[in-house]
């Protein structure tokens, strides 16, 4: 302190300017290094970033598992007899339409609350604390579903499980700890985890479809306890996001955190990586100082929030409620229960392979093109599903509609599925990332809860009984999403967070994002 007082006041601005120039120089060097690193080099330099991203994103497997579990139960004989009503005219048991809507919307309602609160929790306590809290809550609330004996208790149990916390932590954490070279693949890996969870869920349901006791549905619920305990143990050693530490002024801790993600030979560069984070944070503070949810809708962040929210919502608006309730749709289209679940299982396997293959597409093509072509193709599939239902109902028509649902799943897994996770994580500003992703994911959940209310009515034979004509409904929304993406979706491929800040601040038109050059001096 005495030395600091001894420095003449007129020298302090010069010292501060020197420090700032040093930070900018280090930031530019780190920025250049980000662009020159190949995927192979990045994996060698940041092996622990890969490990911790994979570990954190594994929690998404649980949400993918539950995402189709409840809707798959709608066609499950034992579940229908336990929680449904008998319809004499059909000589069969069915879960009534209102309760189908409640059961499928319950977890979404809980996810909305979880995601919204997660924005505050991450901002105040960081990613590690939020992740451990979500896992602890998960372990406790699964008990409600496991022991629930009425449809009301089952609905309540689904509401309390905090899926929204995992779905927002996974992509945000991956985007903050991974280098540019393999960041898109690790954020898209979240969609792989969804596909893995859905595949496991479909396999479990298929193996238990002939079981007649209460364990037919209790075993699938009990399997939800497999993931939280080991992940909770691993998360104790989980490094905090260096971006979060920088935003809280903890620069030395941020440097140590970056070093924990690096191989030994790369650790000398950690200080310059942190300098890039500090410089980016300073740029964003100069543009917009706030970090509240309201700040997501102010200035240049309004456009970024719009893109993040709409791209995420596109995962629903493209027709997912129809395709992901495929087992029930197949039954209403005329296939047997056994064949419906077998095709559903095959569909989830194809979704997994498609998401994995999407990494090759992202390496070759930009995000916007993949999203546009995928949305257009899915729209065509939905239109054909609807048109087929206008013909005379035959078994061949049911088979064709089922095949189109599988083709739709492949297209989704190659485009809107992975891109829907990658773009929101990339397009948001670093100071508002957790809140932007929470808002985007909640936009997805609001669309999902709306679709969960009406989708059962469209397919349920005791309600509207639209069957394949449901394709027309989702064709309309899918087409509108395509039009929005064409005019509003900005390209984020190959851009660092500092470069995206500059592009959005300059209000670069949508279709010029990929072609716009940024000189190093623009970031000063």
C-alpha cells in the first residue's frame, strides 16, 4: 500500500494504459491461437476440457431418458391399466387426454422453473454448485414417481424433477471451457446425450412391454437413480468455469482453472487465454454493463437472445412432438403395440447415429445452412405424412407414415437437434450466457408444454383423432421456422466470443456474418 501511495497520480493513467495494452496484446495472441488450432491439436492441448464436458453433459442422458419415457407409457399396457380408464366402445384402457397432457407437461413445467432459477444460481454461485444442487434434488424427487400410485401423484413427481438445470448447465459449461476448434462438437454432444437417453428408454420399455405387474413401470423410474450418485461424486472435483471467475474478478483462480483443462505442455499459455477472457469481458462491459435477465433484451443482446430462443424453439416447432411420440402415433396409425415399440427403438438408434454424423456436417458446412436445409426437409416429411392420411387407410399407409417419422428423426438429428444446442451457446454474450441459455431453453419448454397439451388430443382416438393429419399442423410451424431462420439467423461458425461481440455491435446483416472480416484493431 505504501508503494502504491508513492506513485505520482499523473503516472497512474500511463500504467493503466500499459497494462491494458499488454492485456490486449496477449488477448490477440490467444485469439490467433484459437483460430490456428486444429481439432487434433486442440484435443492434445485441452484433454481435460474434453473429459469435464463429457462428464457434465452425461446428466443430459437422464433428461433424454425421461423425455420419451412418459409419452411411451401412454401406449404401455400395464401403465394404461394402472393409471388410465376403461373405454367400453374401444374395449381397451387409455390414459384420458387431459391426463396425457398433464403427465407430458408436468416435467416441462418443472424444467421451466429449474432453468429460470438456474440463471440466478450460476450467476451467484457458479456452475459447480448449480450442478451438484441439481443432482441432489434429482435423487430425492425420483422417489415420488417410483412410489406414486395415482396419476395425480405421478404428475406431481414429474413436476419436481429439475431437468431444466441440467439442460442449461451442459451446453453453457461446454461453451466456456472448450477451445474454438472442438467447441461446436462438444455443445452438439448434448444432443448425442439426449439420443443416448432416448435409446436407453426405448430399450427398457421394449424389454418390459409384456410384463403385467407394477414393476413394468417402476423399473424404468428406478433406473433414473443410476446417474446422479456417480455424477455427484465426480462433480466434487469439477473445475469452475474460468469465464465465470473472470466476470467475478478472480483472475488468478481463472488461470488455475484454465490450467486444469490443459495438458502440461500447454499450461504456459493459460495466462494469455485468461487475458483474452478479460479483454472480451471488458468489451462487453463497455457495450452493456448489466447481467440481469432484463439485460438480455437490451441493446445488441436483444438480437442475440432472439436467435438463441428461436433456434431452441425450432426443436419443437419443426414437428418433434409428433415424431417423439412416435410409438403412440404408430399404434394409432394401425401398427401393433410390439411393432410400434420396436420401430420406436430403431428410431432412437437412428437419432443417435444421425447426431454423431452431424459432427461431420458441422466441420464442412456452416450452422445456418445445416439448419435451413434440415428444416426444409423436415417440413416436406410432415407434409407427406399429412397427405398420406387423406388416402384410403391401409396397412401400407401406416407403414409409410412410420417410415417417414424415422426419416424425420434422422433429419432432425443431423440439423435442428445438434444446431439447436450449439448456436445458443455460441451466440450469447459471455456475461449473459447462462441467463441467455436459460431463457432460450425456457422458450423451448414453453413451446413444449403448449404442444404437450394439444398433441395428445390430436392423436388420442377418444379425442380429436387426427392421426396422420397431425402432420399438416406441424408442417405450418416448421415452415414458419424456416422463414425466420432465412432472414434472422446469424452465422457463428469459426468466431471467437470477442469477434461475435464486434459483429453484433456493428449490426452486421444476417447474411453477411460469415463473410465479414474483423481486423485485430477492432477489438481494442
